[in-house]
């Protein structure tokens, strides 16, 4: 259950604020896009594609003022917080389960906040919003460092019997505490030649046919926007192959491999916990 929703300096849901929540819609699940086609003269259907679409929110509530002029001030404050000239803005919310989440939203319909006869100090309102990104996100930005995987294999000659379980070191557990897959931004810091990243939990792997020669060079992989940039300037998309790594709900086993590594080599996963709904 959602306790408070905040736009800028306006908090809805707190008695002290004068903005109360009556009804919420769209916080349970994003829109769904599923393309299903008939199989002609055959039984069943063919699933062509599926994805989450935009997220639509409706907030119904009431504004209570201590006087007629105070009500007017509160109405204007809420209108200002949703002004389209501000563009997409961050909506934050808290739940009774102590989750602190956020979404980037913008108003998509006329802001309904009408005066009623005899209502000098209170009025109802309805806010309709859209979030282009379909997931609710934690307000905390997580950052996990993954060191290069090293070792593995066995020496020749080898003793008999020998363990087939001998491996290297450098696998890192990255945790997404949400209930939906998260799309991290992965920063690979040099030096490293032909880096590869594997999430053994999801089975996803990506690699770059490229060499970072110095510790000051880095590659940033935005797995949601599907961009690959060198030092924030040069497009390296043509050197990228494989999957756009995601983080499953729970623990993920991540491994970074490559050759010609140094003391500063590593990958940093920056992400927020992702939620399908509340």
C-alpha cells in the first residue's frame, strides 16, 4: 500500500500536507504489448513479440485547506508541480512496507481540480501521468564493482585423481532486490583487451572486440538504451556483440574476463532495484 507520493515540494498522502489520496491506478503493473498472430489453417497461434510498454498512472485525491485562500495556495502549488514546462520529472513514493521508489513521469491529460459550490476549503483532484520507462525504481542507486576473473584450469602434468571443479577467482554477486529484471549501466575500466561479461544466472554474455590501453580509458554500456561509448565520447557499438546484460530478481553471478589487465581493471554495475508493481 502506498502511503505518500511526492512531486517536487508537494507531498500527497500526508494529513499535515493537506493533500490526501482517495484512489490510485497504474501502480500495480505496466502496460503490456503482445503480438500474437494466427497460424492460418493450423491450430493455435504464433507469438511474434512481447514487451512492457509505457506506464500509466491515475491519482485521485482531495485537497484540504485551512481557509479558502489556503486552499487556493495548495491548488496552485500542485498545478505548478505538474507544469509541462518542467518536462519529465521524478515522482517519488513510499509504501507501508518501507519501500522508497521513484518513476520519471509527465502529465498526459488536463489536471482536474474543480471548485464545487459550498466547498470553500476543500476540493477533489485527478492527475493522469505517463512514465516512458515501465518499471518502478528504488530511490537508491546501487554500485557494484566486478574484478577481472583470473586463474582456472589445471597444471600439466597433473596428479591423478584431480578435481574437475578447480576454477578461477573473481566472480561477483550482484543483487537486484526488486521483482523485475534490472537494466544496469556497465562501466569497464582499462587496461583490458577484448573484455567479456557473463551473467551466469541469466545465461547472458556480451563481449567487445576492443582494447583499452590505459587505466584512464573506460567503456560505458547502457543496457536499456543499448549504447556503447568510449570515454563518454566515441561510439563503439560496432565492436559490441552478444546480449544486453540484465540483472534477474535476486542474486546474479557476474564474471569479467579479458587479457592484458592491470591493477585498475574492473567493471562497475550501476543500477536501481526494479519493480513491476506494488
